[in-house]
């Protein structure tokens, strides 16, 4: 971590609310999953599932990622965050957006609440873009990280704007296209454009830092960046111009090529690591990658098989298998260090202080990994077999996972000297 400018990290009061709210939304998501158990045996385009997806993507995934980004951008660029005020405002807007959107989807009430929620999320995306571009504007280092992070910010703005237009269209129709087809484009712009590109870029800094590893195969990251963006752009443009077609499989293959290039870089970094032992948070992160690859293997089945259960499994692999596994692990690699840095950096060497990993209960993280994996596998099997007993059992285990995570996260956030 010698090349990390810790002194440039923003105040904890800016970052910690994102992690705290993300944990609470993850807990709320787990309760909503229990309440929507019957929806897992039917069609995937239902009000309850739309509420779940937006709670997962915005309240859980994006909330934590916003906080982590505001922490890491100044650190890797060696300069202060452009505007702490805009960061706080984006937290308010994102939280407001989720609190309006989730109920309006759950009870499916198109109108001012849904539009207000969508508009709040768009404002949050604009504020995030301003901070991201202005903070990294003069950054000369880490060109690959900047490419991924800034392009993902653009995709976030595009995705949220499209979502707002779709929300308006539900109450006041003005788009004369199949709404479901446009919804699929909107969802994949968010998944591949926002989450995939952002996670790829951030991982190229955090994974080497936490494993004490490195890779000189930077060309694979540029290949990954080009393939991911090209595949997604072609998918969106072709989808808007011509609607669904078999060509979508080709675009998915191009994005998959970008993921494979990213994996080659990560594997090389893993091989050259100095820290041989893999702790429980990093095991969480490593667990996420097989689910990402499995989701891409499912794409032909989802495309050619009209049965909705395969689309549900595809979404589970992405939201609970890939994104959630990463967040459950990286929270306990980044959040302890954030709190430790804010509370102890001026006391280091003066008094006896704890290590960052002592701020949370590592045994709880091991239980969390086991319960999360058990819940996910049971849920997938239950959805495939259409067996409600397995589905409900999985959702109860998933709730236990969320409780473990939330308690452990707040143990860090509320830590005192």
C-alpha cells in the first residue's frame, strides 16, 4: 500500500452513510424477498420483482459502490474529492430515489411517486459523474482505472435516465415501442455498463492492494475495456434500432471476452501475490467470479427457452451470486480500513490501537459466506424445480445472512476508541 495516498481520503462522515444505508437496504431486500416468495414460481416481470431488482441495484449495490468510489477516487489520484457537498447530496438523492421507487414498484402505482424516485436517482447519478470527472481530471496515474471508472459513471447516467423515461412512460405513454424490450436494454446497460465496468476498474486497484500482488499484463485490461464497452454499445444500438435478435448472443460473447481478459489479469495478479493466505472477505470476492461466468453461460438458454425460470436464475446469478458476493466480501476489506484511518491515523505509534481487521468479527464473516452460498444454491435449485419449500428455506437463510452482515457492518461503523 506504499503508493496509496491515505491522507487524501475524504472524511468518514461523507463515506460511512453510504455503507450504513447500503447495509439497511440489503436487510430490507432480504425481508422483501421473503414476502415475495410466491413470485419466484411465476413470470419475472412482476411488480414485486421490479421492486426487488431496484432495491438490490440502487439501495444495496449502488449505495455501497458510491461510498467506496468516493473513498478510492481521491486516494488513487492523490487529490481531494472535488466536492464533499455533492457527495452528501448524492447520498440524499439516491436514498430518496430508492425510498420512492421501491414502494411504487411493489404496489405498482405509476405516477408522481415513481417519477420522483426516478428523477432523484438521475440527480444522484449526475452528482456522482461531476465528482468522478472533476476528481480524476488532473490524475496522471492509474489510466486503466480511470477509463473503467469514468466510463461506468457515464453508463450509470445513461441507465438512470432511461429508467426515468420508462417510469414516465408507464403513467404517461409516449414511447411507442415494446416496454419489456426496452426494460431489458435498460437492465443490461446497468449491469454491464455500471456494475461490470466499475467493479472491473476498482478491482484492478483493490485486489493487488489486498493480496499484495501485481501483474504486468496491462494490455489485457485495455482489451477488457474495449470488448466490454463495444459489446454493450452494439447491444444497445442494435436493440434500439431493430429490437431483439440472435445478434444479442454475439454481443454477449464480446462482453464475455472482456471478462475473460479481466480474469487473465486477475489470475496473473493472484499468482504473483505475496500474501498467500486468503482471508474470509477475499474468499467472498473470489466466490463471485464463477457466478458471473455461469450467468453468461445461461444467456443462450434464456434467449432460446421461453420458460421464465431461466431468466430468474440468470438474475439470481448476477444480483445475488456476483454483485452481492463481492459486496459482502469487499465491505470487510474496505470499511474497517476507512474507519481505522479516520479514528487512528493520528494515534498510530502513540498508544496501543487495534488493527483494521479487529474492528469486525471475522468468524461472523465465515458464517456469512456459508449461509450466503447455501441460500443462493438452495434458491437456484428451488426456482429450477419450482419447489416452494426450498425457495422459502433459502430466503430465510438469506435473511440470516443479511442480519449477520448488517450487525458486523455497524459494529465497524459505530466503533469508538
